[in-house]
């Protein structure tokens, strides 16, 4: 097995999130990691100093690149990975959210799986991601396969097939003993990436700012030689439930209608539409699902009197289709100051 001391942890934080960041650093140190890169989005000098002092107490080497405003996760992980692999003694990088806790021997389990499989990357099982738990239980990633023409998880064909399965009770998944499963995409938290894969596929697309940037990046890893593998017995827990996962208990239309009409709604829709329109090229199903998506989401917003949500949805959809990425001047991210010089419309 490759030395865990040759693994650099890369995370992104913003504002003051010491209550989750420091336990994460403690957990990775306990598993043998001795180097971490914490990309700081709009983090004050006081918070930086506290991170450095804590790292010194742990005896873990920490680097704190960053910006004095919140540049987003895509920029953070892109710059963090570049920083990690600029070190000659970094063989691989482990991406974690600043509130992730790798459990037990998670990191060594990932390292063994990566070395034995020769995969482009391996991914831990995130307990807070129901779709990954479902893949681990089924032993395959069939449920994660996206059909060309799908738009923001809307697909008339999938709606019809789900109806058929409910009526006839077919296609139910059975528990599987498989521990290593090929998957088409993954979240940042728990991704272990070797140097050769980074050199082949590059880092995240920084112009996506945040939301779906992890999907775009991990799909490139999955398409690389060796693919992307889920290691079902390496566990990562989440200290905080994200707004997005909590909202997914609702229907997609209800999520969009009830979301705050701010940066979360704009970037999540824009980036998802951007990816969907570039996965399989133009098709009749892409047009049908686009109309279905807009009609359903806009109707849900208007029925709830959320006129601003409807407007944000339209703007985000148009920008996604046209490929207008970058940070939008109307939707800066919270945390730290946001100077106009740093904000652009791509």
C-alpha cells in the first residue's frame, strides 16, 4: 500500500467554520495524514491563525491558499489540487468537504483499493448521499446512469418507467456483497485521486463556481482509464446536512419553487443545465425534457407566489444553455467581502 503520508488532504472552507473544519483535520491526522491544504474563501486572518495554531498542535503541515472573497468550491478545489500536486512528495490527493469525517480506517481502505484497482480515482461511501448508499446496497450503479436528453433530473421517460415499476412491482434492488463498484460520478468529499489521473484530466472547471462542479470533474475521472470506483466499506460521515440534500426529500419542482431565490438556486440550475446540454448533444428528448422542466418548475413557483424564483429559473436556464459560466454579478457568494473586480459574467 502507498504511504498515507504521501496523501495530501484538500478541502475548501469559507468565513468561520472552525467548528467543523478542526474535527475534520483531527480525523485525517488520526488516520496518518500529515499534510493538508485548506483553501480559504473569505476567511479572516484571525481564523487562519487559529487553523495554523491547531495544525501545529496536531503536528500536521497545513497550507492556506485562498481569496479574500468567496470564490466558490470549483475555484477552491481547482487551486487546492494544483497546490497539492505541486509538492513532489504528494502521490495522491484526498478531497474532503470541511465538515466531512472519514471514519475508522477509511483513508487506508481507499489507498489499498486505489493501488489494487489501478483506477483513475476511488470514492468513499458518503452516508449522507442516498444515491451512493443505494448503489452500495445494489452492487451496481445502474440507478446513476443518466440518459442523453435528461434536464435537471427531469426525464419524461424515467417518469413513465417508474410508474410501470410501481404498478407491476418490478426492478426492485437486492442487497449485494460487492465492495468495489464502478460509478459514473461522485461528490468531492471522499475522492482519492492519484497524481497520474490529475495530470491526465486536470482539475475542476473553476468557472462553474459551485454546485455540479464536482459532478463535471468526477465524470471526467470516470471516463479516464481505470474509471471511478466506489469503495463501499470506506465511510465518510457529514457533520452537517446540506441544504440541497435536505431539499431532495421534496420533488424537484417543489425544491426549486421553495428555494431561496439567490445564488443557490441560480448556480444549481445553471450548472446542471450546462452539463445536461453538453452530455449527449441536441436531441428531441432534450427539447421535450427542457419544456417539461420549465413548465413544471415555473408552474410550481407561480402557484406558490414565488415570482422571483420563476425569474431566477429562467435566467439560470438561459445561461446554462448558452454556456455563460463564471460568477454572476447578481449572485455573489456569502462569506468575506465581494469586490466588483472579482465578479464577472462569463
